[in-house]
């Protein structure tokens, strides 16, 4: 499972976001994710992919594509 699939699956399963709502350009704030939800998403991604995203600054203004790119950078490292 690649980073985009992991993010989309978590958004759908844990946060009730329909897959049709999500594109790479979708800002996380449009998915109704507040700061607590973003932190939960970060932790879930870390657990699922066994990576550390502590240095990644994630805000609701970031897009899904930016999140996926940050994850890909960590996985590749």
C-alpha cells in the first residue's frame, strides 16, 4: 500500500471522508479535520507505515498531496 492509499483509507475509515471528496489538491481543512484530528491522522500514519513524522509540520492549510509527499519523503529516507 502506497502513501496515498494509506491516507485515503485512513480518511475514509477513521474520519468518514468519502473517497470522492479527496484529491491531491484538497486542503485538509476542507475535509473538516481540526488540529486534534490532524494529530490523530499523523499518529495513525506513523503506526501503519512504521515511520516518524514528528518533524513534519502538518496544518489544516496543507493539501492531501503535500501530506502524501511528506510521507513519501520519510518512507524513502
